C-alpha cells in the first residue's frame, strides 16, 4: 500500500466523520426523526440507574446483555463533557479504532486496503445513526477479534465472548474457527471469559440477566423482513396498527404473533444451515472466520423480528474484515451490504414517516433494503459453502488443497 493510498483513506475518514459529528451535534440538520434522542434520553436515563450499581429492573426497553452497561456508562470517562457529547466522541473514537485496525491489517502480507475502504465508506452511508447507538463500539470489539484470531485464537474467543455480552451477535464470530487446535483454543477462551464476566456482573449488579425475559414478548418491528407482510396487508384492510412497543416501532394486531413465530422459525433454519456447514466444511482459508461471521450475521439479521438501522454497522464492519484478506470471495456481498446501508439511511431517518404509514415510497424502500440484505445473505452463504465444502461425491479428504495450504501458511506465519 502506498503512502498516497493511506493518505487518501485518512483524508476521506476525517472529512466524512466531521460531517457525521456535525450531524449528531445538530449543526447540520438531517430530515426525519431525531436519531440522537436515544442517547440524550434513553441511554442517559439508563446511565443514571446503572451508576447506582443496579440494572434497570423495571424498564422493559433494557434488552441488552450485562456488558452493555459498560457502553452506557462509558461517557463517565469524559466527565468534563455532557453525557451525549461524550458518547458521540467515544463513538467516533471507536470508529477510528476500527479504521486503524483495518489499515494496519491491510499492510500485512496477503492483505489489502479494500477492507479499510469498505468501513470508511460504509459508516457515513448510515448517517448520524452510526454514532447515535453503541453498536459501533461492539463492532470495534468484533473486528479486533477477527483480525487477531488468525494468529491468536484465544484472543478471538475472549473478545467474541466480551462482544456477546455487549450485544449477543458477536458469539457468531466463533462459527468459522478452523477445526482442531484453533477451535478448541477459541471456544475454551470464550467459555472461560464469558462465564467469568457473567459471574462478575451477577455478583456485583442486581438484574444482570433481566434482559432475557424482557425480549420474549416483542412483536414484528416495522423495518423487518416479516413486516412487509403487514405493510402490504394494510392496503387490503388489515386492522392492526403501528405502536412504539418494547422500545421500537412495531406492528401490533391480528396475525402479528404468527409472523413473529415464523421469523423465529426461519432463524432456527438459519442456525441449522450453519450447523450443517460446520459439519461438512473440509477446508479453511485464512479468511474463513471472517467470511463465516459475515454469512452468519447476515442470516440472523434477515430472519430477525427486528432489523434496526444500526444493525448495518455490524454488517459493514464484518464485510470490511472479510475484504482485508485477498483470498476472501465476499466482495459482492460486501457491495450489497454497502448498498443496503445507503438505502437504510433513506428509510431511517429521512423518510421514516413513509415507512410508518406503509405508503408506496416506504414499502419500496423496505423492499429494496431488505431485498439487498437477503441477496447478500444468500450469496455469502453460497460462496462460503463453495470455498469450504468438498464437492459431492469426492472421496479425497484434501479436496480443497488451496484452502488447506493457505490455512497452513497462515498458522505457520
């Protein structure tokens, strides 16, 4: 990578992040609802409770694992700033950390700058939402885990466990660890680190596991794939309504529980596919842990009852980690994720009112965004399978010599 390449990337990062900060500080106006209210109202309210040494036991909108408390409390690191200002600054620093990790990794042998460019371009496509949620902090942990995992599987496992206790989904980073020593090291480290953190939180802060029951009665969020059923049904006399429910805008009414159950069924099918892939996989590239993580999170995002805009931060980060590796074939899924991020900004916050009313523009935006995510998920799964699973009927245990050789070289380096 040339000096000019690094300079250009850093310059684009500085310019785009300055715009994002101007947006969250409300110097620049963004159409639609105020995306920063979650920080200034909800997060700050939780902060006042958490600093007393307990979780929000009576607040059903607290639906996060115990380590999320660290993200909500993090503005205390900058006591000379107001809560919201400190949070936005820390979100920007987490963004800078991801950029630095991808930039550093991209300079190593067998790596490339494409991953850093995906991140630098993808985050601003989401608009100020990227800095107005703590997901950028979780993504920083996930990217660090994946980039460290090729040479230090125990670090991958420990960081994946920490990430899972921040927001659950990073547990999927363990799906693509190479069989044998790497898997044993990563999964053991994850179990030990995760168990120790859970015990520590349960021993020191009441209500650490309350989030497990707060999630059970959620409905179908208006931006999810399943919600398209009700967006269409509203034009044919469906008598349900849209309400702020469990901290998100959801459909409530006839057949909503059925669609929510169907979504959970699809999630179970996705888990089954991952299990079959894991059993059948016969060769692992250096990029396989990243590729598998992207495919897994895409599957679980698209089948979820909820697809919040900030979920795209995870996908952009995982796509960026994939494209650090020259051997990764996740280029096209990454482009689909970037396109989905741009459409997401249009559906929230810019034209969210159209989504809520299920008019033509709102439905078109959701069909486009969710269609891009489904296409990315299917393509990522197909390429992951093709790269790692021996062809049907092959009796050669080394049917994937290129992948095995690459993995061996990576472990030896």
